[in-house]
């Protein structure tokens, strides 16, 4: 329950820092421009957090040598990452990874970690195609706020009651499918994305996989989202009911449900709307209002 203070300097971490299950602690650096923790070997995670109620703050986590391993990995609840800079490995996945569900969760049988927070973080990554810069799987009552993100998408995988607020996103230069800003995978519910600015894709609300039928996404709220890039296909809508988009401005919107896409646009604009049903029984009902 105490605090570990790491003073200014660069520290080479030769073995991962494990915070085992039990009582959480606070690890504080002198500031992200002052304290740097560097992974010491390929394939090494800097922090593995198993204890809930743990905070890591005020430092830089340099995982550029780690390959596919994250700088910070946790499956616990009430873990807070605050005032950090995180440098991911070239071609490495998930520099920050929250993996809830205690290792047994699936889209059909979800169990959740809860209360996790990422706030005031600068994140650089070059995750490969179909992988996330910030993995956020099986999370509930959680927050991502004040994120400056240069890299690959935020992956919201079977989440509920999650808020993203004030995210400024620039895609990495690889251009390999990770540049979608965020991806919401079925069945996620009660997701709020507010004040999201992107020079790549806005995001993608995934359809239900045709080979793995399950419930779609529900109650997705998007407000004050701005697309500043020149590319098309900036926003993709798959299976969702209760979609609410307001005060937002997009380029091209693709609507491609397997089952159903239903929602409203309020005080929002887009350059074009392309609709394509992925199965014969799919329905699309998107209403525009001022």
C-alpha cells in the first residue's frame, strides 16, 4: 500500500517489474521528462501488474527494444497509468495492454476488469496490422483520457461502460490497417467517445463476424469527433444499435453491418455515406437531424 519513488535518471530494467497479486502500490517517477525506465532485453515487459489499486505515474517507459511485448501489462482492476510517456517497439504490439477477463473471457462469455484509468499519457507505437497501440480488452467502468497518440489504434474489445475523452490521434507511417483511431469489437456496450481528433481514420465499429455470430454493439455515443486528414474511408460502422453521433465532422462513412446498424446523426456532417449490407438479412437505419 506504499509508494516507490524513482528519482530522475535513466534506469535499465533487466527483469520485468512484477507487482504481484495482493495489495497495490504507487510507483512514481520525478516526471516523464526526468525519469526513464528502459527495457533491457528483447521480449521483455517493463511492468506486469497483477495487484489491483496500483498506480504508475510521472515517468517515461521506453520499450523500444521489446519487440512484441508491452511496456505495461495488466489484467487487474483499478490500475491507473498517469502522466506517462510510453515508447513502443518498432513493429511491436500493445505497448500498453489492459487484458481483463482473468484469462477465461470470450465474446460469448465475458468477464471484466473494472475501474482502470489511462490519463495524460503520450504514446508512440508502430504496432503491426490488426494489433493495437493501446489494448483495452474486457474492461468495464474504465476511462482513457487526455491521450496524445502517434501510432496504431485503441482496441476496445468486448468492453462496457468505457469512456474515451480528449484523444489526439496521428496514425503511424506504416499505413497497414492499424490507422483506424479506435476499433470497437462486438459485443461492446455503453461506450462514450468524446472530443476525439484524428488525422487518420476516425474509428471502426466492427460488424459481427459471419463465422462467429453473436450480439452486436449497443449504445455507442460519439460526440465532438473531428477528422483532419485528407484520406477517404474515415469512419466505418458495422453492427450497432443505439448509435448516437453528434457535433462531429467526418470524411467518408462506410456502413457495413452483418445484422443491423441503427442510430442517429445530430448536428454532424460527412463527405459521403456508403452503405453495403454484409448479409441478406442485414438492416440499416441511420437518421439525420439538426
